[in-house]
């Protein structure tokens, strides 16, 4: 039987502080201070399409895992927070490796720019890489979308996990204070794969115009170097 396919149109793209996927928080809202902007594709740069959106504090974003490359799907995956050695059903996780690599994020709406030729949305707490394609935007409705009684499944045992972060003063001075604080919150989520335990390993990723290098030793994440990215 032939696979049924449905065309999906990219309506916008994200401009964020993450030019690569390493270091991005695993879920939206974990680092509320992060900022990103939704820039619409030319065909959808119509301020009328955003009429009334400023009345909502939060939005749902439907987007694509644009960096995922896979030949075929697997019914089970290894959630990173479970150490990489426990398998769960793909539909019981938010893994990007799924039949359709589609993501869902709840973000805070901070600003609506209704410029006639290029309307944009400024959002907070996004878990999105720069250039991520957006397929749809919907308002978050407190009365129907929030379920405080919902069970958290296997994620509950790790939901409060954060790692201690040390950024030496001589390194922090190389960045604006706002960037330092955002970086500290990003690193506190521990971007490493959970099964990495090599204390000599140096990790690096670009963030907000800087190349950041760090190690994790004795349960503490230590920033070793920060330098401006080359333009």
C-alpha cells in the first residue's frame, strides 16, 4: 500500500541565538530568558493574518526538526535523560526521530510587530534553532490547554534536574551581562548526552554570537573559554 502524504508549507522561520542544535534546551520554557523572532515567508507577510494575536500571552508553534536525517523510523527511541540505555516507544517521547519529524512548542509572546511589509513575532523561552521552519501558529488557551492534574510519566524523575555552572569572572567579562545570565541558564540544563561521563571531554557550541567551550568535572559544569564567532 502506498504511503499517504500531505504537503506541508513553511509559513515562517525562526531567528534565534542557537545557530546549531547542540545546547538548545530540550523543551520550551526551560529557559524563559531566551529570545527568538518569527519571521514570515514572503507569501505570508500579511499583518492581517496576525490580527488579534496580541491579546494572547502564549502561543503554540508547530515546526519541523530540520536537522534530523533518517532513512526509516524506529518504534522505540532512547530518551537522553534516561542515560541512553532505556528504550521507550517513540510516541511516548518527544524525540525528533519520528515518522514525521514535527515538533510542538509553547512559547511566550513578548512583542508583535505589525509592519505592513514584514510583520514579526518576538517570543520567549523557545527551544528552537536558528532557521527552524514553522508550519503553523496557534494561540495557547489556558482553559483547554492547561491540565495541572496531568501525569508526567517517566519524565517526572528527571524534571527538576539541573547542573551547577561555573563561569569564571575573566570569561564572563567578555560578554554582556544579559548574555552571561542566559548562557548560565542554558548550561544549567546540561546539554551533554546523559550517557557521556568522560570528565576530560571538552564540549563546545555557538551561542548568541560566541563560541563556548566547557567541561564537566565533579558534577560541576565549568566554562573554559568564550570567544566571538567569526562573521
